[in-house]
């Protein structure tokens, strides 16, 4: 061994994240996702928007500190899912210098007792399928894959014919839509960040458009015009294959302020939505695995 070589030892402290440490968290977030599998907006404003939409609760979010610096983190949200109090992983990151030191494992090992004490029954997350090291870590921690999720993007031009029936489109303003009706149109349950709860947390930035045929709601779409991100899109089963979804997509494209549209986390087991998006000109860009651990 080189006589001048000195092994550097690191000592980590684990704790929940104080609200006053948002700048430290942001710095760690930027470094952790600088060369990620997909491009992520790592600005402070984008991080705050992400946390607000997902419903991040810093009292159940945890970080690893090296002295005063955050070098790894798990930001988490809490809500009820399928009748169980659930913690959702809104982002796990470890800055490059500190990787391969089992920080993610230790973060979760530290977090599990906190969640149990607060009455949480399960943890849920999504992880990109290409991120094999992370998937192996989660499996060692007891997470199991529940479904695979497909993510799509396209340019704003929609390659589908016009609606075959007369439609009237209404933008929902100053009131909440009929969520129970929308749920009857679903082919699959939206993931956490596309859920009704997440839409409500981000309501001021969302646009909701309903398609009416003869005074009846037969379809709807929920999206962000600033990002082109479509959270929910569904059509009444009795009115499908009549161009209603196509008309809604074209309307989203006309409202969107960015050159691309995205639909994230489509359940792989529901081929109808995937086939529809591909016909419209969308391309699959990544696959994610949704994973759950019972506490």
C-alpha cells in the first residue's frame, strides 16, 4: 500500500429533517440526481413543488448527516391507501461521494421504527427498473413489487382522428369535480403522485377538462399546463373508441405551454391506455416498479 495513502473514515448521524434544513436538503437533492437515469428539475422551486404535490411530511422524512451536511435522504409523505396508513417514498438520494456505503439501507432501518410509532402500516415507493442496485436494496429491506408502471412522452401533435360523436368540453373552475364518477371510468388506480389527493394538493396548478355528450360526462383529463404532465385521463367504458380520449388529448396539447406531453405510471396490466397512447404518438421512455413493504 502507498505509504501516503490514508483511508478516510466517515461518521454519519441519522435524524428526521427539520424544516430549517430545506436548503441542505436541496443541495443533497441536486447532487444526488445530477446524473440520474432521467432528467429531473433540481431547482429549489421544483423541489418545493414536488414536496407540496406529493404531500411530503418532514417529520417522517429522514436524512444522513456528515457533520452538518446532508449526504443522503428519504423524503416521505403520509396518507391512507386502501384503508391502511401508508408512507410514500417521494425521493431517495445519496450524493455520489458517499455511495456504496449502505446509506439507503441505514436510512430505512432508521425510518421504520419512526413510522411504526406513528401508526403507519406499510411503505410504498416507485423505482426505475434500470436502477437494479436500488431494487436489490429494497428487496433486502422487505419490499415486494406489486405492479410495473409504464411512462410515456410525446411531442404535442396528437396522431388520432377527431371524435365520432358530438362533444362539448368544459373546464372545471371554482368547484371540485365528481371524483366518484371519475373513479368509475378508471382502468387502474392512479399511483400516489397522480392520485386525487395529490391533484387536490396541487389544485391551483391543475387544469381539469370534462367531455360532455348530450349533457352527460363521458370523459375527463387532469393536467398541468406548465409542465405538460397528464395526471389522469379516462373515458366512460360505454363511450370508448369514439374519439373522446383523442379530443381530450388534443385539447391538452393546445393548452400546454411546453413542447412535450407526458403520462407517467400507467399500469402495465391495463393494455388499453398504453395502446391508446402509442396510437396517439407517445413513446414509452421508462418502466418503473411499484414496491410495498408491510410494517
